[in-house]
């Protein structure tokens, strides 16, 4: 009886004042960024973000699959290589050079870029050119927010991006010396300004793991995955179409646009369907053994938002 | 020299059925893992690739049997048929997984793939040739065809090896080291055979 009456309360153990202070210390730490206190961020920091309507109605890929099945050739060409090798990459300090046709060019510290921009969670489909797909809860914001911050000049027509090129921390670079490092990608300015195009700094409620492109990456859900460049160190506004890595390597296979398009096959495989990562080959209601496959929709299901960007264009020519 | 003698006398004691059984284990394990969803994030791709790669490795072993005997005195001739038949079995599973799991038995897609995509063309050509060799891998066929003709037919193994190597080489997004090494091995084995035949 006595026990029930005098239930022990948290305040009995830690006085409220100290308890509040402890909270303050914790929030203070997270504002500095736990990652900045560590040599590298093997450690995921949980993020504050708001939910949005950008949420596809599909089963989300498991976090372990999305963080262990990656193409990030800077860390090796095997699907597991990025997870195994990416912890070597130092992501703090991190600066992004923004230059070209902008009003405020410069080397921006990551915190300066992110300051004042609220984080949102967006659940997007992710379709790799290799005919597999995931559904990923990204955390970030529209790319246009950064572009507006630095002021895009009227003569700018394209945005070029570049990935970190640091062979001492990225074992795949030395292992593949003929690859045209650094990895570069690009978008047309109107594509970049489309609200769907996002910069992600996190996924699954936490900061991005290195193998997924920490500390900031592009996510363009209506294009094949390789367009969504990782670990960005440079953003340039240009008036001519920038070079893109896979286009340089095999121009007949990978175009500048690389929009997800089930009607235009890759020369070596069909793009009409995709293997769903994490799917079992058995699934109730699916035809014979095909539980882990699905038909690929035009623009990866984002036609309503982006088809107007390409009206009048021959998408077989501009693949 | 001594080591090869020991190896040869030991290997002669191994019954051929044991080799069949041993070679049946990897595909059995892989298929079990596929059906129990233990092949990781991309099970179809993993199954297709692993079984195909293992079949290709067996094919290379078959091509290496003669040079191994000539140059290193290692005698594996007794097991050549077992290796060949099992390689065909692996490639059957490779093809079936592509046809059923990847294409969902869509025959139009299959035909489109064969005529449009060189790496699939090479793969199919070598699979069909393997079928001819597999059905003639018995003593009755040797008797019916006559040893000369039969041997001539089974020289197709080299063409199969080259087609399989090209199939693998043309599959990757960039030039990767593994398929290049396998291609080089097949070419070296073929050259050895040509030089031997000429002299």
C-alpha cells in the first residue's frame, strides 16, 4: 500500500533543475553536431524534420538493404563495398563550392548552406538504371532552396555537380584509375528548380550514412539513380550542358537526361520492369515467382509533376 | 613430381558418382537459399549471377583438363564428363532463373532479348551448344557417331567457352577485372589447343 502511494518519481532522483540542464547540454551537443566531434560519422545522428505529402504509397525498403546495397564506385564496384569502405571518408568539416553564374559564389561551410532551411521527410521511389528499385524515406529539402539562397543569374541554364575526390579516403578511386574521377552530374535549370528535386542530408530519420552520400546528396526521383549524385563538393551554374560521368563512359547507354522511361530500353536490358529490393520471390497474389518484380511507370511514377518539363521533346533521342 | 603422382592415384580412387554428388551441392544450397529468401536484397540477381558464374568456372576447369595433363601431369580425364554434365545443369538453372524469375516466362521478352542484346545472344548460343554436348555425353552417342566425329563435335566446348566469356564480359557497366581475367584464361586455353594441334 505504502509503495503504491509514494510512487518514486523522476524528480525524486534528479532535481528538476539539474534534469533540465542535462536536456540543455544534450540539445547543445546536437546543435554543434555530434558528427563534428568525431573523426568520421560512422554514427548516425537523429534529425528533426517535418512530414510531407511527398510520400509514395508503397512498402518502404528496409534500412539495412538501403544502406548495404549501393552503387558508389569511389568505394568499390561491389554492392557491399560502399558499406564496408565508406567509413574512411571524413565528412566533417565539409564545404561546398558554389560558383559559376550565381550572385554569391563561394566556398560555403555545410552549416551555412543548411542554416535556415527546414528539413522535410519525403518518401520517394528510387529506380536504378540496373533495373532494381527501392522506396526510401529521405530527409532534406528542395534543391531550389539552395539555388535561391545563392542567387541564380538569368543567363544560367544548367546546374553541374561534383562528388568528393579524395583517393586517400576512397579506396575505389585508386582501384579504378581509368574511371574519369571526380564523379560529375548535371541537371537542366528547370529540372533543378522543380520542387521534387531535392538535396538529402538524411534518411530513415537520421543523418545520411557515408555509403549513401553523406553529408549531402542530390535525389532526383524521376531519373535513374546515378543522376542522384552523392557527397557533393561543388555546385556550378552554367550556360552550357555540363558533362556527366556515365555519359562520358558510355554515351550510347547513358544520356544526359536519363529519365526513368519503360519505353526506352537500355541497350543491354529492358527498362520495362524492375526488381524490388528486399522482395521475396514468393508473394501472395503475384504471378508465378514474380513477387519481387514490378512494372516501371513513366518518370518512375512522377509524370504528373515532371512530364511538362519535356513536352515536345523526343525522349527516345534525349534518353 | 611426387605430389602429382599422389594426387593422381588418390583422384583415381574417387568414384565418379561422388563428383556428381559434390557438384550438385552448390546449386542445391543456392536454390534452397532462394526459396527461403536468404539471398539478400536482390535475390533474383544474386541467384542468376552465382549459378552462372559457377557454371562458367566448371567450363574453364573442363577446358583446362587437357593442358593440365600435358603440362603438369595431373590427370582429371576420368571426371571430364561429370564436370561437363554438371556445368550444363548449372547453366540450365541459370537460364531457368532468368526465364522464370526475371522475365516471368514472357516469351516475347525472351525473343526480344536474344535478338537485341549481344550478351544474351552469346549466352543463348553457348547454352544451346551445351545442350547438344550434354545429350551426346554418353557411350551410346560415342558409338553411334564414331569416336572421330564425336570428338570433333565436343571441340565445341571451346566455342562455348568463348561465348560464355563474352556473355560475362559484355554484362558489366564498365570494364571490370574479373570478366577480363576469365576471358583471358579462355583465350589462353584455346591458343594452347591450337598450337598443340598444329605441331
